[in-house]
C-alpha cells in the first residue's frame, strides 16, 4: 500500500547535491530546464511553453510536499518525486508499505552521475527514516539513461507495462522494485 509521505523540512545532502522541498524562488531554474525539448518527454510530459505553466506546476510541487528539488552549485537542475504507485497493478504488495519514485534532470547535466547520487540519497531516506518496505520505479523503453540510473541504484526488474503520457501517447515501460531487505550495503564504496 502507498505510505503517506511529506517532505516538509527534509533536506538531504550528497557529495554534490542538496535535495530539498521546492520554493517559489526556484521558478526560473525550473522553467529553464523544463522548457528544453527532450527533457520532459523522457518522463511523459511536454516541454513547458511559458513561465506561467512552470509556475502552476511548481505550485503543485510545493503544495503536494512530495517532490524534491535537486540543487547543484546553487541552481535547481531537476526534481525527484515520491509518487503513489498503482496499487491495483501490485496486489502482492498490499501488506507492505511503499511508493514509486520518478525523476527529471536538466539536459545540461546528463551523464555526470548526478541522478544516481540523488536517487541513492532518497532510497536511504525512504528506507531508513520513512521505513518503507519497497520502492518502485519505471522507465520508458526508449529512455536508456533512466534505465542506467535504475541499474546503478540496485533495483530489480519486475515486469513490462504501458503508461499513458500527459501528451496522449501510450508508452511501453519497464518497471523495477527495490525491497528494503534486498538493499545493497549503503556504505559500500564504488
């Protein structure tokens, strides 16, 4: 089942990133990366057409209290959301508490290992502080970068599925799970 999550006051730090709740002052950084072609489509949404669209979505992030802003060198470069998973697709998980994560990174920062760093920090927080039993994640079949993040973070493939995007297409996806009991040693040096 989906465990309630509230990131109010939560700040996670890694070697290079600060993960924190969104602020209204993040609007320009958000629009800067969310308006770039090729970024949102990897997660099922179109590039933002204007700052007002970004402002509306930013308001949802702030009110929802479940999406981290990824800050790198005093600039927000992405987001990592802790979403509700579709419980009807996973009846075998009914007795356990979990969530699904989703993430987006500015195209200017792809290929630098920042997203695996962010995901690992959120995994640690969800398992150690929030006491989740499992975390789900998925990627569109064409999104090889996201697949690499998922592999680097220790998730195990579960099944193929389909996902209807916000721009009306149906994408083939691969879905993965990480159980708290199967988590790799968080202190392992890579």
